[in-house]
């Protein structure tokens, strides 16, 4: 059954970030109320960062039941957690240092603990622990938050990567370097199994990719975000108005 897809268009990055933060806060409160916890996979990127900053500020900071939130990452760069390129560092600086998520519930990708392939295996085991799932079962995040690049990549699933065809592993370390660095990424099955996926895509430079991903013919190897067409849950796109010239979120 195809996913329930909602496309929300905003006139500015600020409005997009505010609305996305409100949606995340609402999903968190609902998940905790219904299931006792909220397990989210965060994304890297400037658009997600703006959203985290709003979650860290009143009033949303006081809405989210942080004590029952588990934070994971949809992808990470193979750099130390203190590195400026680290998605963990970005989320910590924009959000986590301001809100009371228990440290035991912040599940950082353990970069620095061996080769990329070993880090991927370790993180997959972490996900099985968090979800009390076993090998072969695909965990279902309450929310997977994603950005999208101008090339249609999402998480660290880049065009023509072998990772796009991964259907068994939960986490992989694609062989290609991105800006000189290896990446760790959740695989398509994990993204597709989420109860909800939110994709944040702002900036005129993404308009062409957005049109290809949302309306173009099936070409997920060229536009990896098209993998969300096979999502099991809801997919909500938060986009800046693609027809209008916007400067990139800064
Ligand atoms: C990363 C992200 C990546 C990002 C997109 C969008 O590690 O870089 O996970 O998928 O979300 O590239 O980034 P911007 O919002 O900065 O364009």
C-alpha cells in the first residue's frame, strides 16, 4: 500500500523550521501518550538544524516529554563527535544540550570505534537493543527525520550507491567518500518502516530534485529520496516554495 504523502509548502525557511518543530513535538507527545516513548532518528544538515533550534526553545521545549525520548541518527559522518562535520555534534549544539533527554537514551553512532563497517554493525546492534528486536526484524522508528540534497540524496544514501539496494542490513557504511569522509547510514528498509518520515527540503537549489523525487518517473538510483515511495507509514514533506527563488537557509 503506498504511503500517505503530505506536501507542505512554506514561503520561508523560518516558517518551515517552525512548523516542522511543531510537528515533531506533536508526534513526540502522541507517541509517549500511546506507546510510552518516542524513538526518533535525526538528520544532519542546515535545514534540520534550524528545526532543532526551535525545538530547543520555548514553547516547544516545554511541550516535548524529553524523559521518554530516544534519539538516534539516520546517518553520520565518520568523524569524532567533537568534529564540526559531526551530525551528533550539530544536534547536541542545536538541541540536546538544552533539553533533558537522559544520556542513556542518546544513541550516538559510535564513530571512532573502529572501521566504518564495524561502526555500522555496532550501530545496527544498538538499534536492535533500543527496539528489543532481533536480527531479521526491521525496527519501526516513531519518526525518521530526513533532509534532502540538491542531488536527491537523503540520509547518506547518495545517487548510484550500492547502499540503495541494501535490503537486509539496518545500517551500512557505503564505500564512497563524501567531501573526503566515509559515511554511516540507515538503509532503505529502516527509512521505509518508520511510522512517519518527515523530509525537510528548503532552498531553490533543490527545486529540480524535488520535482524529480515527488513527480518524476521512478528512478531511485538517480534520486534516492524516491525510495520513500515505498514507505509503509506517512511521509510528510516540508518544502520551501520550489517556484520561488529562495536563498539557502543560513
Ligand atoms: C548529512 C545529512 C544530509 C542532509 C541533506 C540536506 O549528513 O549531510 O543527513 O542527508 O540532511 O544533505 O542538508 P541541507 O539541509 O544542509 O541542505
